C-alpha cells in the first residue's frame, strides 16, 4: 500500500496507521479514505496529496 | 535602536514596531511587537531572518553599523511570512550573498512570494548542518509551526536556538531580554500569542518538545523572532509551551456575548452568578468591548465557553459569528460549551451557536436556552440552573 504526502505541509498518510482520530481506521488505502477527509495537520483536501516516491 | 550583542559575535539587528496594534490582520498586539533578526559574525557572515518591507532601511542601517552589508555571505530564511521576509528582496539585492538557505517547504513559499529568478537558493532538509567557520548551524524542520515553511536554526557552539515565531511574544521594548521584565507578565503575553497563532498545531508542538528533549539539545538561549530573548529562563518558556500545547484546563468559564437591549446580557450575568457561587472562575466578555483575539487569550486555559447572542433577523449577531469562526479555526480541544440568548419571535441564535460548538468538538451538557424578550426573576432562575449544571460538568472535566 502506497504512502501519500500532503503537498501543502508535508504530512505523510501511512495506510498502515490510517488516521483513527479522524475516523480512518488503520489499514485503509488512501484511495478508500472518504472524499471529505482533510489533512489532519494543515486542513488540505485529498486532491492536494501525491503518492510518495 | 542600536544593534545588541546577545552572544560573542552574535548580534540582534531587529527593529521595534512600537505602535503596532493590528497583528497580521487577525489579532491585537496591545504592546506592539518586535521583528528580531540576528547577525552572526564568523568566517561566513550570516543573517538570520529579516523584517517587514516597511522597515527594510532600518535593518540595513542596523547591519551597516556592524559590517558592510556586502560582507554578508549567507542569509537564512527560517520562515517566509512577510513580517520576517518582507525586506528579503531588498537585502538580497544589497548583500548579494553567496547562499540563501530555507527549508524544503520554504523553497515553494519563497518562490510563490518573490518569484526570484537568480537567487542562490539552497533548500535544507531537517537535520542538515552547515559550517560558518568557528560555528555550525543545524536546521530543524518545524512544519506547520506555524506555516509549512517554518524551521529553527540551532547553533550548538553557543547553545543558541533561533526559533522563528515559536516562543515569541508581542512586546515592543528596548530591553530585549527576558530577565529585564516581570516573568509572569512575559509568560502571560506568550500565552496570548500562542493561543492566537500556534494553538491549532498543539499536537505538533508536543512532538517537537519531545524531539528537542530526546535529542538532548542544550539550550542556553532561545531567540524568537518576536519579543524578548529567553536568556535566563529558556526552561520556563519550554515548560510553558508544554502546558499551553497540552491544553491543561482550569475550573474557569469564559462567557462571551453580544446583546441588543441587554436581555441576553442579563441571562449571561445570571449564569455567571451561578458559576461563581459554585466556585468557578469567570470572565464575562462583551464582544463590543473585547477583540476576538483577547477573548481567545482568556479562553486558553478555561474549561468552558458560554456563548450569548440574541436572535437578530433569524440568526446570531454578526460579532458572535465572527468570534465563533475565529475560535473554531484555532481548534481548542476538550472543552465544554453552552449557548443562550433572548429572542422576540423566531429565536434561532442559540441553536445556531450550539451547532457551531458541536462541530468544533465541544461537549454540550445543556440544551440551547432561549428566552422571549426580557427575562424576569423566574427566567433568570432558569439561567442560574443552567449555570449550576455547567459548573458540575466543569468540575468533572477538570478532575478527569
Ligand atoms: Fe509567522
Ligand atoms: Fe512572525
Ligand atoms: Zn497538510
């Protein structure tokens, strides 16, 4: 599973960890993260993320 | 203001903005502020940060009083917000340095601000070290503290941390060191500053403080970009940041309101009375008298927020909408809320305020309370009951 990086602030979404504090459980692929989820650090939307590497 | 040597061959070359009130368009700076820049005289003469564009000549003269500005070899831009970068194009032009350092995210910010074509820009990663001759500088990335581009510069030889906006205070004073002031009032101003600028990023502050501790960084002096330099009490401001960022709450309620014909004000005062008799500390703040940033400064360590607004044209008063928008953006955590107000015929304001508080993650132990027209003795008793119930919730929250 790919990690995704927030291009605004550099936060990394790691599917192994998810974002449980904001309702995304560990093991959720970035593609399956709800569309209205936002970067927990800076508030940018999913469209501002790019795959790592 | 003359340059001041803060460590051997390291000079404060900032400027004092004595009369500033409007800080960045969203907060009030009651005591003005300073924009601190630092010049290190070493084999590589290095300038850390600049000042707003309107003070560019003053920075120029500060530098020129110590060296010829053309002798600057390196410039470090720890943060690209314009209170620290506005004078950068002018200084780049005058100094023509060999290198301009900023963080990886800073490179993007810098290009989007100044669109430079030929600046000798070098983006540095977290942990990168450069040599100035006798000294080295370690760069510490501090993304979103409080912009993506923010970083710290640490000089291990002098145990000096140049900390950008972190640990700052909005105070204009020609005595630029912490020990020249009353420590409690410095910490109070640091809290106001933290709450209005850094609060949303509290989890990152806690991580950073852990990182600093784990790395065993020795800190003899912390030099922020606003206000006083921490040379005698760096430990105190670090401890204070830990407290601010962990949002440790006290048995205190801020009652913030706007009112038309004083009915909502009467309700608020009744709630305050009940809270006081239950031993809760209160601040009663009319939005017509207090700026939203000052209400937030008081709310920083308060367990509860009580919002009062009459219903006006089916909605809350404009100042309350302003306050709630601002407050929600600062993401206070783990708080109790309540909403109330007087109304004439429709009465939407209390539930509208409640919805915003709910969205902001507040616990709302009591239903929104609305009372028609002017509250009498019996209606005020209802407000007092709400106050007593809130007091119990506050005590439970603070104890947990
Ligand atoms: Fe800033
Ligand atoms: Fe600043
Ligand atoms: Zn982000």
